[in-house]
C-alpha cells in the first residue's frame, strides 16, 4: 500500500481537476483558510469522490502532521469521515492500470486549460478523467492516504478528547478499507 511521498502540492494542476461543483481552482485557498466544510462538499458528494479528492487528502494530511491535537477542528475530522464513509463499501485492493498518484495527473485525464467546454464535457458518457481506471484511482489513493494517516488520527484522538468519538468512528471505518 503506497500513495505518494515525493510530490509537491503547489505542482497539482487544481484548475484542471474537477470537484463535485466544477474545477478545483479554489482548493488551495480553502485549505489555507481551513474551510473544511466547503472542502468536504467539493471532494465528496453523495458517496462519490472526485479528481481533486486524493490530492486534497494528501495536502491535508501533510498539514495534519504539523499541528497539535487541540488545533484540529471538528470540521476537518468530519471531512475525513465523509471520504472514509464513501470508501467503506469499496474493495480497493487494486487500482487497475493506474500504478501511482502521479499517473492521475497525466494530461489525458486532466481537463483542458480553458473552462469553455466544461458543460459539454460533463455531458459526455465518460467525462475526461472519469474513465474506470482513473476514477477507481481517486478512491484507491484516497483510501491509501487515509490508511497511512491512522497513526496521526490516533495521536490527535489521544490529545483532543472532544474529537475522540469522531476519530474512533473514523478509525473504525478505516479498518474496513482494504487498500494494499
């Protein structure tokens, strides 16, 4: 089970990745401003994960490692819970032809630089980046990243009793995610 460890978040082409409501251009700002409820609605919607999801989880997990448990908000844990809930019924042991997160940023999966044709793209039977292999990759790598964060979640749970019930729920969901 491995996701990615050598990628810089500023290199993510957020403007070419989609969310539940359009392009991911605002994701870096929302992360910086700690707008976790807004982020949650963009990376998970009705049990569906989107192109931006693994990259957002990667950025958030990097930040999570640097904060004290009392600095973590309920909204942030709820974001992880939403993604873990979407993954709970999935068997994500293999990722098909996608072998690394970096492959999800291959130009053939990214949306065009210009947003002019986005409406038409969504009308396609399989919009760009939502073919089976990359779509499954969003789930797989999001699950891998969350599983890799179990120690961090436990650290926060042990240092923030207000969040402990939610984190216990999150950890229980992560036990059911079979990412290898």
